[in-house]
């Protein structure tokens, strides 16, 4: 049985079937909970990256750099009056 797509090319058909079956059997609440868990993980990874790239950053700078990753430049400037592209300290 060939993979469904190249996305699953590193997964055996048996494991893919098991994965899909587990997801089919999840309740809507469980699926939504998984989405929030993954969102939290992504936020933690992004925060760790900001702290790695800017180890001397204050908590304010870390907050602003995190916001700048999620907000468009013009909104970031309008709301916070700062953007990392400006090369200034917040």
C-alpha cells in the first residue's frame, strides 16, 4: 500500500492506520484539547527561541519580541511603538 501522500512517506501503512484510528476515536473535546496543547507547545518553543537569541533581553523586551512574531509590523508600531526591525531597545 503506497503512502497517502509524501507527508506520510516516513510512516508505515500500519502505523498510519493506527494513528488515524486513534484520531477517529477521539471525542471532539479530546481533539480540541490536543489543539490547545500543541498551541502551548508552539508558544513555549517560540519563547525559548527568543530567550536563546536575546539572552540579555529584559522581560519587557521578551514580551515585545514575542508580540512582534505574531503581529503585523504596522500594528506592532501602532500599539507598542516598537518593532525589532527598528534596531532599538524597547
